[in-house]
C-alpha cells in the first residue's frame, strides 16, 4: 500500500505522455476541485498496466473526492451520451495536472 504523501502515481496528458509523479494526497485534492476524472488512467512502478481510476483500489479516496465534488457542485455522473464530454474533461484535467507537474519540476 502506498502512503498518501508518497509521490509515485502518474497519469497521461492529452498527448498520451506520462505526467507526475503525484501523491494520493495530491490527487485527492485535485479531485476535490474537479481536476481529476474517473476516466483518467493511472500507473505507478510495479503495476503491469495503466488502469482507469475507478479500477485502482489504492486510489479509492480519489474516487470518493470526485463523488463528493460532484455532489456538492450538482454535477451528475456522465451518461452514455456524455462519455465524449467526460473524456474531454479528463484530457483537460490531465493537461492541468501536467502543467502543475512541469511547474513543480521547474519546467515552463
């Protein structure tokens, strides 16, 4: 199990390039602000593949933060017709996280 403050999780930016690392605490905070989506994929060293957020038990607190954000903002879960919008939101969130990652590493 990963400690909440350990920065070991990566996600993909809109160009499918890995960005991170992020801690569970980072991701939970971003999720609480609406910057992480359940359709985003995550990976850390030792995992065999990139998995959707909802399929990663270690990141359950991030999923909970997304659900709480949706409940407090009145956002509904995406329907089958909203999947494209959800994917677009995930790409935007990944781009935002990528920008934070580059800034934290001293990149423009």
